[in-house]
């Protein structure tokens, strides 16, 4: 009976426990689940009594629930806070799975993902110490470690890439009346920032179609979601977007002119980036993040979880149809162009990004590029007995 539940009986085990839903979860989630279970039991008891005076049914259960909430608050403080910055897009599915499956909690983290306005905002916040990890293009890491960025200083010399995320998922999308890259001559194209991120990929696409940079107008409009919304509002003629925005745009008659993976098959898109000084001082959080992220990737690549993955995608992008969500998931798990399951930063992908940057950057680097890839944390995570295979 609810009235006989004691505080001792509500103690959450140190590591794992199973809720009525039948899957393992962390202690905090167990506390929340137990609260929901008690609430259901209370409702059943109230319905069965048929009494107008329900205080006798309510009070013991509510006392027990209060105990659970107190304990949950204590457990929350046991987790290390991890603030992550990123951009809108389906490539964040590993993070959403990590939250939904309580994988970050499992590895001792209270992780939060916040979208930034653009890469300048991201770098400023990283340099200020108000965030810990960024999920961003590797070109941003190359640019800012080389002093070619667009913040006031243009530099973040302490920035490193520590894991591979994906191959970009880039598509050049245009207004309905523009049906070829050639027709972009004289048009206005939006980018995140003028000289970082995927801006040079757009210039490379134009160059391969004999369109020089001075034949179009570039407008810095911020991250993917911002550029998509500006394109839909008629503010620009075309932009590079990342999945699923090309599918959402197609529904409204907008055209996908080029898929970047067809032109740049080795291209490296998102990486995990961090300030070297923070990573050194917070090694356990780094390893915990890598282990949780890897476990989320394995969950995504398990075909038995495809329906749940599509539900998560549609939760984040409510305009996405079920058919479109499945198409997006197929892109995400593509072994050549999708999410990087082993989280490696491939040399060929990094070299392709650096080559495109060197081709289009107005200011060339006259000395060897500062090393900005550090695999020591990924290597340590892989050596862990907890690295999911």
C-alpha cells in the first residue's frame, strides 16, 4: 500500500535500477520514474475508494513523492554540468538520443545543448568560458586556430577538434524560380559568416560552375536554421543548408541545386571542439561525453531503433513527415556520407576542408598550420572497457 512506503524504501541504487518500463536508467531518472509510478498508484487508489474525502489516500503518497523529489535534486548535483553549443539540424540526433536514453547521466553528466546565432557567437562564448564543448564545422576550428576568424581578435588558438561528427549533410537550396547553379550569377546568397564554416564550400561550388565570388552578393545570416528561415522569407536567393532543411524547403517548392557529398565525398563536416585548457582540466567529463556519444551512435545505427529515431526527429522538426523523417535517418546512417560511427577525424576529410579553405581565403597562412586536432581523448575513450562496440 502507498501508506506503507518509507523513505528507506525510496532510496535509489548507486548505479542502476529498472523502472516499470523495463529499461535501465540512471538514478535521477529512476527517481522521476518512481514518482510517476506512485502517482499512478495513487490515482488507482482514489478511483477505487469512491470517497469524497481523499486526504487519507493523498497524504502518504504525496509525502513519498516529496521524498523522491528531494532525492532527485540531490542526485542532480552528483552530475557534472556540460554546456554544449551547436547549430540546428538532424545531425544532433546523437545528442537527443543521449538525452532520451539517459546516456549522459549514465556517464556522470548533466548535458545541455544550446543553439547559437552563428559561429562568431559560438567562438566568443567558448573563449569567454560560458560553454564547454561545441559541435561545429571543422573549418571553424581551422580558421580560428589560424587567426582567420571573424571575432574581434579573429583567433582562438586554444581550440582543438577532438572527435569527428559527420560529413556535412550540405545541400545548396534555391528559390523555386532558380533551377541551376548557373542562374545564381548576380543573386544574393547567404552564409553563416563570410570567411568561416561552410562559406568556402559555397564558393567552391560556384567556382566549379565558372562563377567568381564577385559575381554574386554574400550576406552573413547566421546558422543553418536562420539561413533557412531567411530563404523561406524571400530575403536571399539561395543558401547552403544541412539536413533536414532541404527536405522542408522542397515541400514549399524550393530547389536543391547541388548535394555537396556528390562533389566532396571525403568532406569532414561537424567535429567536437573544445578549448585545450578546459579539456585538460576536465578529462573525466571529456571521456564521459565521448562514451555517451558513442553509445548514442550505436543506438542510432541499430536498425531496430529506427522508428524511435524517427520519432525523435519529428519531435525536433514538427513539420517533418514520417516519410521525410525516415529519409533523413537514411542519410544519417549512410556509411559513406552520414554520421561518423567510430568518431574518427579522418585525415582525408580534414585535408579536403583545408584545401577548400586555402583556395578561397583572402589571407593565406604563410607558415605551417597550427595543429588543431587532438585525438588523445578519443583514444582514451576507445581504450575504456565501457567503449560500446
